[in-house]
């Protein structure tokens, strides 16, 4: 697991819980799920283990709370995009916000890669929430655009969602793009010109 190339942003709210999440995310990204103990998280935060357990019942609960936070960020992106009036503006807003939050998105992706280490039951709950919030939210944008006549009708909205995510992935994973905004504009132009009716 590689360390993100951009440092994790300091949470706006400097609470103990925010500090725990910041340090735990750093450790999980550096060492992977099994390479981190609650003792190490407590030491990194500067709290005792009992204080850490006061906030999180176990390592799995801490890890999943970070993924829930990342999912909450994706949900906010869908809300921002939904406030726009047409699909082009919605996708432009969504891509610009993803680029602006790329360091956090990279961390979220790296943490999601460790999801296989949590219990199957808890993993299933998170995966269901991810599909509903992120995949479902995007698909809903495409469904509504199709109803407004903004999209061709021979490709199902779920397929358009997967294609859109495939284009977005390089913007928030791996090495930061030298011109992310230019890349995003190009990707959106290619995507929408191929998806809009002729």
C-alpha cells in the first residue's frame, strides 16, 4: 500500500475523534489493515488506549467509521451535483469537486482496498451503502437526464454510470495529474459528446 502523495488534510474540527481518524487513516494507508494496532493509533494521537476505546469499540469499528466518512463525502458530491439544472453542469460540478478533494479521495480509495479484511457482515453493510449512495446517486443523475432527453436511450443509465466512473478514476487515484482541470474538461467533453443524442 502506497502512502498518498498529498498529505492528509487536517479536519476542520479539532476534536479527539477527528485526530483519531486523521492518524488512523495515515497508519492504515501506510501499513494496511493488519499492520496497525489500536495501541499504535492511540500513541499516534497522543491518547491512552482506554480513551481510544471510548470512541471506537475495536479496530474494525474505527476503520469502518473512516470509510463511512469517505462515503459521506461522496454523498455530499451527489447533492452538490443534483442542485444543477442539466447533466453537463451536474457532471462538471461533480468532477471539479472530486478534483478539489482528490487527496482525500485517494486516501478513501486506498482504505477501501483494505475492506476485504473486515468481517463479511460489516463489509456487506458498507458495500450496500456504497452502491446505494454513490453508484445509485450517479445512476439517478443519468436516469433523470435521460428523462429530460439529454442522453441517448440505447445505453442503460447503470452502464453510463460505470463508463463515467472509469473515466474519473485516474483523476483521483495514483499520481496527481499535472493539469487535472484540463484533463477533466477533456474527459467530460469526450464522454458527453458521445453520450448526448445526435
